[in-house]
C-alpha cells in the first residue's frame, strides 16, 4: 500500500532549519497545525502560510494554481 507523508516539525524547528522546500512540497507545523508549500527556491521563513482553499492565510489571492505543480 502506498502512502503520502508530509515533512513535519514544530514552528521553532522549521524556523531554525529554514530549508528551501521543493516545488509543491508541503511542510506542516505540528504545534500550530499551519502549513506552507514550497516553490523550489524560497527558504521556509520567507514562504507564506497557506489555507486549504489554496490562498495564503490573510489574503484572498492564490499563490499557486493547478498548473504550478
């Protein structure tokens, strides 16, 4: 059976490591339940938090469309 597993860690862990996530890679903060999606170049701390409707938290604009993955 196949499974999908997301990268995860606390907000402090992510901020400290500050990796550049691969394009479309999902990073979950286990202590806040918030997540970010990588673009292949931007470091974690510079990415915006995303919501399940595809927009970044606090904005109605979309960061990624279906053709971006």
